[in-house]
C-alpha cells in the first residue's frame, strides 16, 4: 500500500513539473512576459525624457523672448533690421541650391 502512495505522489510531482515548465502560465511564458515588461519600461523612460525636453521647450517659448528669437533665427532665417548676414561656406562643400544668376545690367 505504501508503495502505491509513493508512486502516485511521484506521478503527481512529475505532472506538476511538466505544467510548470511546459504548460500555459509556465516558466517560458513568465520569461517572455518579463522581457516584454522590460522592453516597455525602457520605451516609457525614453518617451518620458522626450516629453520632458518638449515641455521645457514649450515653457521657454511661452515665457522667453530669447528662445523664440533663437528659434526664428535658426528655422526661419530671421535677420533684424540693421544686422548684416554673413554666410560662411567651406571650400568643397556641396550646396543644394544653384548659384544666383548674374545681375542684369540696363545696356539694351
């Protein structure tokens, strides 16, 4: 009788181990979920950093004239009256725009 009880307990132990390692909700699924959570956490941190940078940029644009002026100068080419614009082109640098046409003279 004791031998049968021991055999049944061993079979139950094997069945539980199989369910733990192979079955649904087992270790493979747990590892997969942990990797998924890690990936999502990393992405969330990256997006939070980006959001903080954008929020700081918005705050600067709302309350600071210098930030607005700097952005206008950089993105829109703002030149104030009385300022002189100098563009430095390095030798051998490729330009995307063709050179300006020569000035027209009134000789005709």
